[in-house]
């Protein structure tokens, strides 16, 4: 039997897919899971803030303190890991 | 105690884009800030925006590590100015609106307190007649966003005193900014050169020579500009850019400063750049 916490935590592929869709919509470009968004020819660093707001709202998390680093938003893979970690720690906080 | 070590309280007048940005800079560097606006709803919104912009500043590594943020007070009462050690006026870029705000606040602060008008183009001496002590009035031209751009253009008016100029320099240093002082002419250095150039870039787009993406890519790729002219326009705010161009045109007679029709059309349509989510570029409808 699943607990409510497990049923509300999306799986990595669901998170990655949602981030990927957002990026494609906003940048009109398809991004590989390990592509560096901020590398030359990528998105502007100001766009990182749009990513923070999107991730917070879409996955109901708060990104703060040491997690506010550009390196945490470089690739879809890295962002997926960040979302999973914050979702888990918020679930722990509720225990 | 040196000015840099002194406990400051910054009073910011106007909770628009620049007021919020300057408040964010102060708080991020641990200085308490009182943000004043006549509009209570705008202040509530400003509180959320400061929180978001602090995140952006942290994300970009633009704030000192481990510094406790300064306290933010929002109020509709300019009387709070009595406690301030520095006042920065950042209301709408219209000389009469700025003069009225400065007149009120300058009578409330202690003599020797820098009363700063933040403007992209209005000569400081035009405002000096409205304040209690013209020698305490000085200009700044912070770029947007103030916490990401390390340098500030400072404008010494004809009646600005040497003491206030020195105090302001040390306050800006406390906020991690370097500053350069220029003489008091319409648009000073940066706007006098940049704004007519952006106006030309807009004309190039209207005439169909190239779309905004191409114009910006050429400035970035060929000329090494960090941000092309149309993206810069979206950051300035297209209404503010049009206002600044009018100020320049009225005072210099330079026909290149008459706002281009495409700029005016965008302002009329409410597409004011990043702050409304759309200008020359689409920011996904997310004001930022």
C-alpha cells in the first residue's frame, strides 16, 4: 500500500519531462537531458530566475540558501535531481 | 567611525522597478531599507518582488556570502525619512514628479544626509530648486538590475556639495558598488550615448533590416556587447526608455532622440519589456 507522500512525489522521468516541456516552450529549442543551458549559444543567465520560479511553482518546493547556485540549473538532469532531493526533504520535514 | 562602517538606514522612494532593485541591493548587503510608495498594493507586491530578486542576486553570486539580509520596512508614510542616513528617490522619470517627491523628503532628513535622485536622464540641477538644501542633492544612475551591475554613474549637480559626494561614494562602496562621477548634462554619459543608439536599433527593426534577435546577436557576436540593444531596451522598460528619449530631445534638440514609432506602439500596447513579460521579446508573460 502506498503512503500519501509516495503517491504525491513524481518520478524522475515525470519531472524531467515536465522541465523539458517548459524549456522547449520558452526557448523554442529541444534540450538533451545533459545539455548545458548556459553554455555559449544557450539561454541568458537571467533566464535562470525563470527556471527557479517555474520549478518552485510546478513542484511545490522552495529553493533557497546554498541551493541557489547557477550550477544547480545547468541541465535537465541536474534540475531533476534537485527537485527530487527537495521533495524528499520536504516529505521528511512532514514526518 | 568611517562612513563604510557606519550603521546605515536606506530610504527608497518609489516601489517601481528601480526602487525595488535598489531596495534589494541594500537588503542583500545587510543594510536595513525603508521602501516608501503612495500605493499600498504596490508595496505589497514590492515585498514579493524583493524576495524574488534577492534569490536572483544570490543565484548569480552577487551578494556577500553569509551576510544576514537587512530588514525591509514598507510604508506609505514619507515621515519615516527622519531615521534615514541616505535617501534614494526612484519615482517616475518625470521632472515634476521627482521634484515634488524630493521637496517633501529633503525637509525631513538631517542636514548632510545625501538626498539622491536616481534618474537616467534628468539634469540634477533642474531639481535642486525644489529641495531644502541643494548642497545635499546628488544624482545616481543605477543600471537595471542594480545588484547585478557593479558600477554606478554618479552625477554632481552645479550646487552639489563635496561632503555629500564623498558620503555617497562610501555608501555605494558599502553596497559593493564602484562609482564614477560625471557632470550634470541631459542623459549624463551612458543615456546620452546609449538611448539614441537603442532608438536607432528599434528603427532598424521597424524598417525590416533585421529582426530583434539578429540585431542583438550582431551586437553581441561582432561588437562584444554583453546584451544587445533590444534586450537592453526590454530591461530598461520601454515606457522609461521613451520618457528618457523625450527628456533628451527636449533638452538637446537632437532629432535622433525622438522616440521611434515602433517604440511608441509597443508602449501604447502595454508591452513594456521584462516587467510586463513582453517587449521586443516574449518572456512567457511572466513579469520579472
